[in-house]
């Protein structure tokens, strides 16, 4: 058992009407691994999670938990538990009764339930809240009860369905750190669905970036950020500037045909290109770098650590994050430079 | 809701404390006035009427007597009618709540596009007057009625039968009339439940049956009580349906009141019957409210 994966998805497919929500998704989750499904809404990440949990049946493909097929089993016979976006606590049961529910349903001996409930509430730092009802808890506390309720049964795999997206920012960051801490301490296996790339980067062993029901790339977060497998992954992970340039006879022009003062170390072939660079990798006033563009400053924004400079060059718009005081005035023509390794171009 | 005036009042000296204590009453006064004018006064008049005396050729003569109440204790017709009414109302209410519950649950669980059709279906009986519905049953239950034809032509029975003027017909009639009220009360309760709790229960290992007993039933307890009360009150009070569809021997209190009022022109006796009926309903309501626990009230 130790060498089987906690979860294996093999060529999963699910269509609703004519719309393919999950398209040939294959993922293996190793024991103790925290895998995030990251994607915009409608990318099939929640549908994939619902297939694993047993709330939907796949049209094709296999789901294996601990090495055995489960896709024919209903939700209540699968060794998975879900933390829902809205918590979905039982409103007529106390916190302790909510947490005990899964243990009772699984036939755990009565004498073992109380200590396990107590311990689970301790783990999520809600000792002393046993007798409260969900209506008497704050949003963050509700989600922590939901977490305790799902973890206490020690499922083979925990499923997180955007559990933090209904909370405000500071609570989100706090709970995110707490889930991370619990994972480090307990070492549960998990699939975490989110559209928030910050969450995905901060918590995951591996990130699977999804788009239109397919996995575009699955890898460690650092790797996905540094070496995106596709243009979609590049634009979805982190901020980026997109330079749309028309290259013909070695000269670049914007989409309207106006010439651009664009220097590239490695010239691009003929055609329409989209060049992407992270705003933090663009440098101001550097005509000496291997690549460069002359652009006119439109306006600046103060973001705290940096100023964000918004430039225009013909139809192009780009922004540069630059620390230190603002030295340029709107309307100034500025040389923007970057290293060849920091850019990617797609045709 | 339980926050009374004393909870809100600052513990200061007399003046503002009095005003704070008066405020809730002032705020409630329009509703109270309407309740007193339209419900309190008629019942008070009826109560007074029940102590009047009755002589032939007069509806009543003012007086003060307990005869009308004493008659109920000694009159076997009345106690029989009381028993019949309670039995009829109890059974038809239980059946109504059971059917209404299943129906409302299905509408709640089914995709939205079915919803409007179901609701329209449930509204139909409310659009027709009770009398028209009775005429409908008159075409359904007799020997040459729809039911008889359907049973014979489907081969279930060989000879035509009549279910007209049976207690069964009275049950069906009562259930049909009260079903829409039950359905809408229960549907509104179901609509207040987050469907995700059903998934959460299944997710934690609860089979559909256990999910029903552990989650759905406790969350709809209040609705069951309310719809049962609604249906029971209606079934106890109505007299047209049971007397038009049931056997001649089916004497309900509603029928007796009608007979005293319109047949024998004995208004004090009719008023006394009505007071007993109203009090009986009130007692049943209070029991139901006590049974529906505080927890449901807290978490709705």
C-alpha cells in the first residue's frame, strides 16, 4: 500500500450536454502530496473535483483511490472528504456534532469519537467552541470547522473546493498559512481547487494549470512560474506585459502598422508575434541591454514597494515595475530594456 | 426576536426606561389593533353568544346559562362528532403532509426547469372553489364515474363500484383541498436549505437514508409541524367537503354547527360548539409549537 498513489486519475472525461467540462484529465497524487488544480472559472477544475468526490460520474476514464477503481461507487462509499466553498456545515448540529458526523457514519466506536473530535478541534484551534451552532460562528471559524470535519475521518485524500474564496483577504491569507501548516504537520494527501494563483503557489507540492477541461501543465510551482509550458500558462501565472508586434522584412510595427523602435537580440521571423515579459524584468532607461523598446510614459501608479510605469508605443501598452522615486514625466520617451532569457514570444 | 424591552432599556432612572418599555407596544400597535378588530372581537362576540339562551322562533334571547356547554357533555351526538372530526382531520392531515413532503422535496431536488410546471400544478386546486371541487369528485367517485370506468377498463375489477358517500371519499376530498397549502409551506422550508449539506453528508459517508434522517428531516421539522397544523385546522373546520362526499352518518363538528346555525336556528348552541372547536384547535397548535423544538427556531 505504501507504494501506491493516493489517487490516480486516468483519462477522465465528462460532458454536460454538448459542453466538455473535463477532457482527458490524468493526474497522479502521491501519498502526502498537495496538488492544486488552478484555472479560470469554467476550466473544469471543480468538475474534476466533483468526479473524484463522487458527485458526478465520468463519461470515460478511471479514478483509483489507493490503487482500486472507485468510479462506480457513490460519494458515501468513497474514502474522500470535501471542504466546500460555503462550508456546508449542518446548521442544526453543534460544532462537535458536525465534526463527529463522519466518524459516526463510518461506524467508529462511540468511545473513540469524543477524543478524536476534541483533537480535531484543537488542531484547527477551535477548542471551546464544541457547543456552538454554525450560525454563531464567523466565516473563518465555519471553514475551520469544515476542515476539522473533513480531516477527522482521515480520508485517503482531502478535496478542497475553493474553500477560501468566500472569505476576505486577511482571513484568506491566515487560513492559507494554517492549511499549509496542517499539511506539513499531518502530511495528508490533497487536491485543492482554486482560481487564485497566489494560493496555488503558496500551498502546493505541484500545480496543475487547467484550461477548457484540459491540464495545460502540471509541475512544481517554481517550475510552472519559471518555465510555463504554453502561452496560456504564461499569461495566467503571474503578471505579464504583452507586446503585439507585426514583423516584416526585419522591421517591427504595431497592429495599426505604425513602426516600432524595437530591438531584439534574436530577430523574429515574419508574421504577427506576441512577446511576453514580466513587468519586474523590464528596466527603465537602459538602452545598453540586448533587447529594448522606446516608449512614451503615459502615467505612473504607486503600488507600495514599487511604482508602476504605464507606457504606450503606438498601439502597444506595457507597464514596468520600478523601485525608487519617479524620475520620468508623462510624455517622456524612455528606453526600456530586458534580457533575452526574460522574454518569450509566440506567433 | 426574543430581545424584549427590558434587554434594550438602559439601567438609568425612570423617564427613559418607561419610554423604552412602551416603544415595542407602540410599534406593535397597528398589528395589534387589526388582530383585535378582526379576530379578537368576533371571538369575544361568539363567546358571549354561547352563554345566551334559546327559545323557539328566536335565534337567541340574551341571558347567561351554561346549558349549551352542559349539552355537549351529555349529548352523545356531539361527542361522536368530536371523535369523527378529530379522526378525519388527523388521518387526512398525516396523509396530506406525507404527500406534500414528497412532492415538495422532489420539486426542490429536481432541476429548475421542472419547478414552474410543478408549482402551476399545485396551484390548480387553489384556483377552484371548494364547491366546484366537490362537484368534480361527484363525477369521479360514483358507479358511473371516472374512477369506476378506469378500474373496470383497466381490468382491475369486473363490476362497477361506487366510492361515493364513503369515508374514503371524504378523506380524499379533504386531502385534496389541504394539499396545496402543505406543499407551499414545505417548499418554502426546503428552499431555505443549502443543498450542499446533502452532498456534505454523502461526502462524510452518510447513505441517502441516513442523510434523510440525520439532515433533511431535522431541518424540515418546523415545516412539517407548520403544514400539519395548517392542514389540521382546515380539516377540522371545514364541513362542506366531508358532508358532501362522506356517508350521511359522517357528522363532523363543522356539520353540527352548520345544522344548529342554519337548520335549528339555535345560535347560542352553534356558538358554544364553535368555541369548543376553536379552543381545541388552539390546544393542538400549542402542542405542535412545543414539539417543534427551539433549535429549529434558532437555525430556521
